[in-house]
C-alpha cells in the first residue's frame, strides 16, 4: 500500500540553524500539507500546497518557514533560523485531487537545543 | 472558525469493554469529520470519516462513529476493547466548504489505556 515517508525520523539542531525536513508524498497525490505537534499539545496545521503554490497557511507559518517541491517526488519544509519553540513532531500529509482524506507520514521529531 | 473538542484526555478501559471517545465540533455548516489513531512512535492513521453519506460510519478494527448534527457530535465507539487499541485518538474536522485540499483542525486527542 502506498504511504507517505519522511526523513529524517529525528533531527537535532542548534538554535539559529536552518533545518530542512523532507517528505515523499504518495505518488499520484496533488495536495500536500505540513502539520506539527508540540509535545503534549494538539496537532496544528501549518501549510497546504497545491499546483506548486501555497494554498493556505496558518499564523504559525511565518517568514521563518518555507515549503518547496523541488522535484516530482519530494516536498520539503525549511525552517530558516530555528528557535527553541520550534521543537515538535512535524507531520507531512498528502491527498488526492478529489478526496478529503489526508494520509500522514510517520513524522520527524525536531529538537532545537 | 472551526474547532473540535474531545472530552477526556485519558480514558482507561478493560479489555473486552466498550470504548467510547467523545468528540464535539463547531462549524457553521456540516463539515467533513475524521477520526485518526496514533500508535506509539507512529504517524496518524485514518480510522474512519464522515462525508455526508450515512450518519453511522464504520471504520477499521471494528470502530464506528455516529454523526449527530443536532448534538454537533461525532463520538467514536468500539464494542470490545483489545490490548492493541492502546493508542492516542484524534478527532478532526475539515471545511467549512467540502472540498479536497482543506486543512484539518484537530481536537486535543484522547489517550486510551487498555487494562487486561
């Protein structure tokens, strides 16, 4: 069964460093998403992406964040200058063009020291 | 704005007992509703979804949920808990317009502990 994959599974970085989280969505899906879950808190929407453009973003998704689909398979989330409060589990998801169902990857745990 | 409330952050059930997880939503129009499960150290897996067809929705692993518009609820049940059901369960809503590409808004999650 097709699945969303994410790398790395765990990333440790120093405050102020740039990180790139990588995702490979399900191959025929057209909508891509990033969510995050700070330890003990709700899963929160960050951004959705369609047709090589951001279609919606939350208040959390400020200028420090960017997304890109650099090729036909990868979808990345970049955090330019990480802060302690960026420590969280980051989930990538994808959905098909005509479906409301989002399929999630296993997540990347980001730890900012 | 849409929101989801899950009553009870932790639920403890005995193996073989009924599992009932509560979810209430607020939305200006009937939304799409979802239940996801997160097993330890894994991602979110879809259990079931409501998309305006039958109000009683059956999902994987004998879970089901009933959409009640009058109560703005979408509670999740399973008749008989199994040890493997120990996980965290998330209710989510998308919309308000029913369309592909909508973001999901999640509830706070309910962690289920199954006692032997």
